[in-house]
């Protein structure tokens, strides 16, 4: 098996955590876990996650960054991302040459290549 599939992603927050204080709300953590789980089920492995308030940036194991709204449904985001990546491969592209995929704008998708 792939060791990356069982590795816990790193979570980055805006502030430095203080020992004994809550870093983020439990419902936010549940959303982080949902994103990681849905991506993993879609065979997209997350190595780190950054919280920018309403936005969430996920770095995949292959280095591509995925930008989404924290309020978006993680399953829907994973499906949309999978479709974008599949389309990229069908067109002869290479997933490892993607800098980021921005899914924060409804039906519009922004993809930046390296």
C-alpha cells in the first residue's frame, strides 16, 4: 500500500497555537476531516491543509494546490476536482505540472499550470 494514504495531513492556521487553548472550533476540524476523507476516497491524497477563513487550500501529495470554500460540500469538491484532473489527462496534460486548481467560484474552474 501507499504510505501516503495513511499519513495524517498537516493543518496550518493563521495564528500560532497557545498551549491549552483551542486552535479552531470542533465543527471546523470536522470539515477539515471531511475534505481529507472525500479526497482520499477519490484517490487524491492531501499532504497539508491551510485555513484562510472562508477559504481552504489543500496541497496534494503530487504538489498541486486545490483552493475551495470551506463551506463547500467536500464530496462535491472532490468530484469536481477529479473531473478537472481527468479532463487534463485526456487532453494530454500531466497532473504533476499543475500549480493550482481554484474551485471557489461556483461553476467556474481556474487551473494554473507550472
